[in-house]
C-alpha cells in the first residue's frame, strides 16, 4: 500500500481537551504550558502506552487517541481523570488543569497517522458535552463495555451534535457501578465522574484504630450515592439539600464566604428535629451554574432544594435564595435579603425561618430559640473563621497551617468564640493523628494532642457538635469508652442531622463492644450523607468485624481500600478479616501495601496494629489479634 494512502477501519477514538484552556493560558501561559507538559510526561502518556493507545493527533491542549480495545480505552480515560484530580487537588481552583474526555467507537479514515471522519467528529463532540474531570461516551461504547467494567452510566438522552447528521445517544460515565435515583420506574445511574472526583475536601470523624481520625480527602475516598444499586426513598419527614451558594461578588477569593453562608444555613436547619437535612459534604458536590434540581433530588433522595447566591462588597451583603420542589422543579418561594456583615446571622435566620414557614414545620421551644436572630459582635472574627474553615477542609499541612492562623486571629478578636476554639482543637487533633507534628515544630506527636486538648477545654464553654465530636475521638483513643459514647450522643443531640456526629458515636460504640448499635448509626450517617466517603465504609467494616460478620466485613473493607488505597486503617482490618476467612492468598496480596502504609520504619506486627485499637472488651482485642496471626502477620 502506498505511503500516505488512506485506510478505512473501525476503532475506538478518545478525544480530550482542557476545560478553560484559553482562560488558563491568558492568566499564566508559561505556568499552564509547564503543567501540561508535566501531566503529559508523568501521567497521560504513560497511561496511554500502558493501555496500548496511540496518540494520533494533537493540537495545543487537545489529544486524539486511538485504542484497539474499547475496554482499555475507558479504563485509561478513568485512570487519567482520577490521576489528574489527585495531581491538581492542591492547585487553586482557578488555575486547575481539568480534562474533558469523549469516547466513541466508529469508522475512521487513517492517513499518515492522522484520524479523520465522522467517528472522530462524534468523539470530539462527546468531549464537548463532558464536564471538567468527566467522561461522555456513545451508546456503542456503553454496549461494548457493559458487564466488563465496574462502571455505571447516566443516560443523558439523544444529542444533536454539530455537523453530525443524526442524533447520538450519549451517556456519562459513573465509576464503581453507581446507581442512584430513578425516574419513571427505570434504573438510572446518576453521578458524573467529575462530581465523583471533586477536589473539595471533607472533614470526617472516623474510627482510626486508637480513636477517631479527622481527615479524608474527597479525591481518595468519595463513595457515591446509591452505591448499593438502590433507589433512595424519601424520608418520612420533609427533606432538603442546601446547594453551595454562587459567589456573585466578582472576586473568586470571596468563594469561601458564599460557602460559609450556605454551610451555616445547613447547620441551622440541621438542628430542627422535624426536618431531614443532607450533609454539606454531599450537597456541596453539586457546584456549578447548570445543576439539574430534579437530578439532585433523585440522587440524594430528598424533596426540596435550596439554591442561592451571595454578593459581597466590603461589609455589604446581598443574599438571594430560592426553595424548589425537587420532585417537580417548581419554585416554592424566592427572596432577596440585604444587610451588612453585622447582620449576617440575621440574614441566615430569615432564610431558615422562611423554610420552616414554607414547609409548615412545628418547632420545639429550643428550636424556636435557636432560630431567633443572633447578634454578630465581631464580624471580622466570623470572617476569619470562614477563611480558616475553608483552608481546614483542604487537609494538607500547608492549608492546616493557614487555617490555624485564621482561627487564632478569630479567637484573638473574640476570646469567647467557642466555634473557633473547637476548630483549632480539631486541627491539632488532625496533626496528631496524621503524625504531622514535626511539620508544625513539635518534638513529639503527643505535643499536638496536648494542644488539641487545650483548645477543646476552651471550646467547652459553649459546646458545639464539632467540639463533642473531637471530644469523643480523644476519649476513645484514651480508652474512656463510656465518656466517648456520651460525647458522641451529645453531638447527635446538638445536631440531629449531622452525619459526622453519628459517625463519632459509631466509632466509640465499636470500640466499646457494641458493634450492632454502631452499624445502625453508620447506616443513618450514610443516608444523611449519600455521597459518603470511604471512611464510612471503614466504620461499617469495623462494626461488621466486631459482630463476627467476616464475609460482610471483607466486602465492605475491600470497597474502602479500592476507594482509598492509602487508607492504612481499612487495609489492616482487612488483613485480619482475610485471616479469619482463611483467604491466605488475598492476605498475602495486600500485606506489602499495608506494610508500606505503616507508620515509621518499623515492621508491621500484631502487637503494633493492636496498639492502635483500644477495645474495651478482651474478646474484641483477641479477635483482631487472632485474625492478624491467621493472615501470617508476625507477632
């Protein structure tokens, strides 16, 4: 065949480009191009080679890739998207490099290595439909990979694509076989890769061996809603999700303030026992201008959605809010609230009271008092707290250092600011549990814990759900089991819709020898936080292990490790579970990765692992030790 002669063939085409590439290069061309080169060299090109792909065309930020296998093409695309999120999660959002990917199986013409034709054009148009960090595929791709990969698909209908003669059936890819709400009796898988791998971090209280560990980033742990392939039924009480408020200030740096407004409204509503409120960590996954409210309702299993925006100019604040019936898409009310920073709590209270009125909720006397407008004596302290909380949730040593600076400034401005003291306590507890003490100038790991205890004592003057959660974690680590359970119970009492409070109590119960009760609380937390992180799976696995349900524990913990391979707690417990099940091959397979994740340079041993699990009951300690020995972990 003569050189350059066109060849027509069937293949899998992957089209990818960078979302907002022009904006990124206009802002900082040199840094953007350097980042692209690094991502190509260290992640993208090696992954393409690993899955037998061939880069056919490139142009600036775009790639056109040819794969002999549709299964390998999709695997490659998913791993690239996950890898990109991990690489970029510490980059400021406005500077993040985020790919969109489209995949098609079709007829192409190859000439001199380039690919041409409708098959290529469809892939390019599918890429244009994908969200940042997301993947869209044609119906042919979906059919060819069905039952071959653990992924789900959201049908977004037939799409009329530019310069393509006939509409194309398009699907969004949902890793891990996600299934959430379904409409018209059909099973619909509904959560995008982009949202699945959102880079926002979450603050979660989990049992971590000798207590409860504050931290897990979204990028390593997101467990989507409905992962058990069940439709979430509406609760037996009015249910609501508060979406992140849009920042309309014209200054991207004010995003923390808009988030803080929405989160405080969630906190206010969460204290109403007659209302079911979705956790911030799940509702904030729906960030963007084109969120489909009906989809949110289906995925989270709720009836109402609150949307809003915040415009701040100096001390002047304008809040727009609207309550929507997610089952119909109909608006129930929309209001605008104006005030200054001094009035911010009053604005939040007015929104909450409007919701109470619209849903005809009956409040207890305590709940009515909580929704009475509060005064903000120190606006700058509140602003500092919001800045610190925004940094705290990023969960890196650098962000925690910045969070401490803001929290300390907040308590300097307002020495009675219990909420800021609780946040400082949580921050130092995080440093202690993650062994980051040296990064913060501490000689010993316990020095960070002492600092956490010092701030917790100051937070007790006006306790919050957060301060009770941290207290439960500390007491559980110290083996003060009844006190830990009591603190977890107080956290739930203060905020009956706070999923993290249920997780705090569940961890304390598991270590107290009450795994059945713990499992019920984990399930409740999962319903309040449908896009729950892998830490919830660890807690569930711990409760199942404590109940002797080793087969169930193995399935749960395997999911946790798959979502977060660096999770040392789940992998250690999975080792013991494999030991009890006699699955020596599986135990051997995960032993080295588990040992690699071990703390320090000492080898992993039964005694070392058991040290971090201060079980109250001797039978629980022996169950863990026996499982580890059966998995051939040395004493």
